[in-house]
């Protein structure tokens, strides 16, 4: 019965049994026969009979026909009809009339997918629920410049239900899904987890529809080939959310000598910046002693240095938003004490994932972020300052805000008019006659005058040159 089924009936049978129903006819037939040999449940037997009746509605099944499903493989009952008798293995050999690969004679053979041990780098904003297509090499099948590869994947009823229940209606009558079908490309490299990387001149069709890709970045150098930003592709809007119809992906790209690429498809759940912040808080706050030890290390006197650092000033303002820190954090790989706000950092990477420290411009991935316990203590105990100073012993003190410019009293040595005056001591008139030496740098020097001393002018300063100002007794204006 199974041998007489067509592709559509084989797909229905495999889907009913919960098996993968993607592939060519000989693959589907092999899966169905393996299903019969391994374990054939009564419900599967009834489904086979139902499909066979639809296939041959005029033929009636007798008792001998129904007993075929319970016979051991390779045996035939006495007096069984010819069409239902087991087919000899010689007729089922590849290339024969009834062989499972009979369709191959009409189509050129397709290359078998290559599954290297490629591992995709996990993305902080996506939680993987399932692997629909494991990382598969985009192999070059010809010597042509432009290559093409075909892929298929199927969703289980549970996965379809997960996607449909995660639907959210956004403003503007647009709908989005928090559980998505995600397509990723990377280099075919097995030495370490790979980041997203698009092949050149990439075009993707999902179920016959062109898939939108991220736009090209502006070239950094003149004449450089533009590249797309490295990020995954959400193909949920183009996918068939059905457990009975498989999805197809057609990929076109330009081949490069010595460089291969890999494709993979996952079922993921998209996370928000708020969710990642909760997970970061759940990891715990780093002990303040770690930061104190870092402060002491930075302020330790270096015997080879001529300048000794006895204090260290650190701002309590976030370098990203120029606002006071709320959740101070930094990466474990950072060597500085300055922290940035975790909530704002995650929100910026949610829009444009760069994961770069705003203080030192080094990589600061999500898994290396820590919340600084010392800065949490400082922020909770000091609310009226935006800058602090650390001492050699790890202690700290707040820096007073610079809001003293409103005072009218001039500093010593300045008058009310803003001019600088030098004090004249009573009883010492010789000081008032003191001359100030002024060097004129506007005189042009020649080669004949190189050995001569520079011309000097002496400008005597006397107190008689300036009238006394009210409230400025004992001062004279400096010429």
C-alpha cells in the first residue's frame, strides 16, 4: 500500500505520524517504510488504509489484504492478490522501474547538504527555541560566479501554535511576532562560534517571495565594496505558518575562491532591553571590594614614575545620556572605574547592536557586563553631587558642585572692575618704583644680529599713573 502512494499521500502520512515530511519522493518513501518497520501504531495503520482507499476507490480490501500490515517483512500470505504481494527486492533496486529513485532519471542529481560543525554565536536579544535547519554549507555546485541553493523546513503543530499565540498588533495596523523564524548566515568556520556574516550579492526568496535584507552600510574607504550590517533576518512574515505545508528557501550569492558560507534557520523568542536588564540584575551585584582593590592598584605609587597620583576623580554621570547613573555597570574586560548606565546601554544596543564600551571603545558584550556594587553604594548615599574623588586607601569623598560663581566679592588681587592690581606697601616707596622688564618679540632678527642680546624696554610703573578707586586703597594698576 505504501509503495503505491504518491508524494502528497506520503507527506500526509508522515505528517500524521509526526515525522519530517520534507524531501523528494524517494526520501519520503524511505521514511514511510522505516516507520512501518520500526513501530506501526493502530492509528497509523488506519491512516494507511484510508489513504489507500482514496488512492484506489474501486478496489475493496479483503481479509487477506488487511492482514498484510501484520506480516513480517519479506513474507507473503498464501493466495494473496498480486498487486498487494510484497515486491521482490530486485525490482526495488535503484535505477529499476519500481525503484525509489526513479525520478532521478528525469532530473539531475542534487548535491547532498554538508553539515559542518559550525556553531553560531548566541545573540543576547534572542532565545533559541528550536533548530529548523542546522548550519549547512552553501556549497559551490559549478564554476559560475553566481550560485544558487535550495532549502526546505517544516514546522510542527506546537511550533505553529507558539508563533500564532505570540502575535502582537503594533501601532499602524502592523503585526509582529515575539516568537520568530530566524535566518542566519555566517562564514563556514569551525574554530570558534561565528558571528553573522552575509555572502556578497545575496538574494533570498522565501516561499517564492523576495526577502528584504538589511541595507548596505556606507563604505569606509573609497572604492571599497559596500557591506550589509551583520544581523539575523526575521522571515516570519514570509513563512507558511502551517504544519502540513513545508517552507522553501532559495539563496543566490556570488561565490568566492577559498571562502565558504553557512546557512541556518532557528525558532527564537525576541527579548527586550527590560528583560535583559532583569537578567543582569538576577546575576547579582559585584562585591564593592573588587572596585576598592582596583582603586588601590591604580593609586599605588610607582617608584619609576616622577609624578605620584594620590587621588582619582570619577564622574557619576553616564557618558551615554549625560544623566546621573541609575544602574552603574561596565564590562569585566574594562580597566577603568568609570561606569555607564546599564538600562541606557541595553536600549541603545537593542536599536543598533554594537556592544562597544562608551568609555574605552572596547568590546563590552552582554555576557561580560557586571553591576558595580561600590558605585551603587555611592549613588545611594550621595545624591547632591555629580563627581567623587577616591583616595589611596579606597575611601571616597564628594566633590562640591561649582555653583559659587554667583558671589560678587572679587578674589584677592582684583578690583571691582575686573582689572588686576598689585598691592603697594606703605612705608616702602621703593617698591612703587619697581621696574617691569618687557621683551619685545616683534623685532625681526637677522643673521648678523644672532649673537646680540635681545632689545629690552623698561617700563616704569608708578602709583601716580592711576587715580585711587573707591574701596581699593593701597592698589595700583599694572601696566
